[in-house]
């Protein structure tokens, strides 16, 4: 229970999650930049830390990257759209391809959705950032006991509190500051539903 | 022929049970047997765990289906201080299973029947027998205590 509370508090904290996604997108847009590529080669990688990475990203000339890495300026932080949606029936009728991608790599799927959503609304790259936040049920936690079959007894079969923690997948959307009026919410919701429920070709790079 | 994805196959396995799947351990071992013993094309990786082969990817896929409202977990009281978690498809899950079955029948004609037959046999086996067979098929043993 403490694990669950701490995990959500630390890793699903709204502002740090937005900042993390902005940094991720800045890196994706800079992946062909020689200095950024070099930072991930040995031995430079061993000396890489967050400040060095940010300072390298600030040198990238791509205008969207400049915008994305201005994290310390709180006015540049993306805003979360108020409506967040659980990826579940009956709100979304997901295909098995979409669910498979969600189970395998929610971050890659989020990026795929972000790119297609901006394209379909004719917005610049990463004006909108989709972020699927998955909250897991506790994995198997065997306690020091075995049942009559010799199988380790799981904590979840002795604690209804632990067992009540259910997995969830929540879709959040972050929008570039000053762009909240660049699209209509109805259009966004319509396109999003189309993308989640429609034909889907997803190849994970992992 | 196209390769079915893991989620489709997992829905097919859960949907092929005459009743609910009796516990996560059983589901883990059944999928392991289907993968290694029956060559059902699951991509889940299995590794040695406290009670034989275990796949964290399978756990993740099951959680995804629960979160999506396609699989429901129910509690079965075995004794006053002990219970088990059983898994079955929700109504939406059953509808998805029907479309999965249709798609599989077109792309992999023998797979649906093979899965149904294998699941039927496994469902009747005791947990120790299923665990033992999973270890035998996969060559993956329990981690030492």
C-alpha cells in the first residue's frame, strides 16, 4: 500500500510527469543532432548527467526543442487538459493491436498517439503530448508460507487491502502553452477516439 | 499467414475455459505449456520463479486487460483466511473474444480448435500437475528457496 502511494506520488506527480515528457520529446526531436548523438556514445555517456544533457539540448537549434527544454521557466511548462480518460470500455473500444502495444510499451504507444494526433489536427509536432499513465497492481509478493500444493502464498491472497489495488491505464493530454485555442476540444476528442479505436500498425523499437 | 498478437491469444485462452481461470498461477503455467508444449505462438518470455516458469510480460498483459474492462478478477474464498483470484472475460471481453476467434479462424485455421482442446485438458488437471508439466515443457525450474 505504501509502495502504491509513494509510486503515484513520486512518478505520477503531474508537473514532474509533464517535464519528463517534454524532455523526452526534446530528445526525440534532437536524435539526429551530432552533439546529442555523441552524448550517448562511450565514454561521453559515462559522464552524462541531467545538467549536461539539458545544456546540450539548449544548444540544439530546432525551435520546438528550444521551447520544450525551457523547463525551468514555469510559464513554458505544458498544461494538462482537465479531462483525463481511462482507457477502458465502454469509453474506448480498443483493438487487440492497440491493447498489445499498450501492454508492451505504453511510452512508445503514447508517442505514436501524440504524433498521429498532432498530424490529424494539423498542429505542429508535439503541440499536444499524449501520456498514458499505467498504474499496476502489485506484482506477486510471496509471503513465507506455502499452500497444500506447495505453491508460495501471495500477500494478495491474505490481504484484501493489497488485493483491492487494481491496474489502470489513464490517458492524459498536455498542451503547449498558448496553444489551448489552436484546436477545438470536440475535434480533439473525436480524433483521439478514432486513433485509439481505428486500424493500428505499431512496431515497438524495444 | 499473419502472426496473432499476445493479447489476442491471451483473450482466446481465457475465453476457451469452460469456467473462470482458477488463479494467476494456473494461467501462468497454462500459457507456458501452450507456448512450449503446444507451439502456440505466444511472445511472452518466461523465467525461473518461486513456483516454476513465470512471465512478467504475461502479468502485464493480464493487467492491461483488467484495466481495459475486458477481464474481471473475482475473489473465491477457500477458507476463512485464504482466497484465490479467478479470471474471466467480461461481457465486452466476450464480444472481443468472438471477433478474435473469427480473425484467428481466417488467419490460423487450426489454432482456435487446438487452443480449445489444450485448454480443456489443462483445465481438468490439478495445479501441481500443471506446474510440473510447465516445468517439463519449458525446461524452466523453480528458483531455490
